[in-house]
């Protein structure tokens, strides 16, 4: 069995907490990205191998305990990114781990599996909305009620197939660190921009509000914003760049395909090494 799961970058959100972690989550909007992670069972004693590296991830241990897996098998993951950079990889790998260990052996359902993955993320404070977005996929994903599949809900906003997402890592920042540093701003600003988006949902509005959110919350510094504004103004004026924002320490630029090489060149020259992604139309795929 093989599992494919898209990555996910949220542009803006706010956390909704409950006494029960299955009802805890976030309302927000994000993009699902290809290439997806590709996960398979391995004979290794390591629970999770990502790109040939054995990775210790406490979320996997929590998920294993919640699922009451007595003889869980390790998984091997191929991914364009690593943990801790804002791509929702923790949620994707936890969902993959449980799917590969539970789907046949325990006669479980995908909704039940995704609920356990979501709860493991919430308990470890590593994610509040990635699991449901990655489970359904679809491109630009609006989370309309908090929680995992079967509890929470999403809606999808169509986006052009000509768009690409370019990212540049500016460092590492865990979700727990992010919420500790920016949590009060995230919830205050998040409610405001989320409400604006729901009134006029589109990829263009998403790009504008994600920029506003990251700037007001403080993830996008004024200094970097001025640099990027000068660099991207010509592209944006021509419609080649829809916008940019920062999630955690990850710079995200939404680009029309015909301008991709020029934008990548400018980012490489001034900011750092870019990664290029397609917008994923699919969610969880079991093969």
C-alpha cells in the first residue's frame, strides 16, 4: 500500500478551542500543494523515515497510543520538505502513519483515522487545521468549521491551473513556538481577515489578506516587506505575482506560470533558495 498526501500552507487562521480535542481546530484558509508526500511501510525499526533520515516525532507516538496500535510498522516518506517549516508536514506524516497501519489491519475508516491524526496534532500543539485540509485537498481550502473530517468541514475556492507557489525558508519555527510568540495577535487579526475573506472568497483576496495577516501579526517584518515590495512591485503591477506572505518562517509567493522563472531568479538573488510547487487538486490518495 502507498499513500499520497498534499502539503498545506495556511495563509491566515484563528484557533477554536474546546474541552474535547476532536472539536478543537482552526478556521482559516490555505493552499494544498504538490508534489505530495509519498509514504509506504518499511521494515526498518525506525517509526518514521523522511528522505532517508530517521525522525523522532512525538506526534507519531501520541497517534500510536490513541489508535492502540500494538505492532505498528514504521513508514518511509518521500517529501520535498522537512518538518518545522510551515508546510503542514507533521499532519501529513501522522495521517500517513495511521492510514498505513490501520486501514487494512483494523478495518478502520478514513474518517476515523483522520480524527485520530487531528487529535494527536492538537494534543502536541503541532497543528489545528492541516489534517482536514490535506485530507480533502482541492487547492484553496476554506475551513468552515473546526475539527477533522467527519466533525469539521471545508469549502473549496477554484483557482487557475496556471498558478504556482514559490517558497523560501527563512528559518525554523515550531507551531508551539509560533503560538507562544504570536498567539494573541493570530486570533485577533485572524477573526477579522477570515470574516473579510468569507464575504468575497477568491485567490486574489486570499493573497491580499494573507499578506495583511502576516504583516499585522508580525511574521512578516517591516524590513522584509519593504524589500519584497520593491522586488515584486513590477511583477504585481503586470499581474504576474498575486501576492506574498510569511507563515511561521516561510516566505510564500503566488505566481503566474509565465513569470515563474523571473520571480525565482529575483528571490534566489536577494532572499534565499526557492522551492516551486503546483497547487494540488487532490487530497489523501490510497493506492
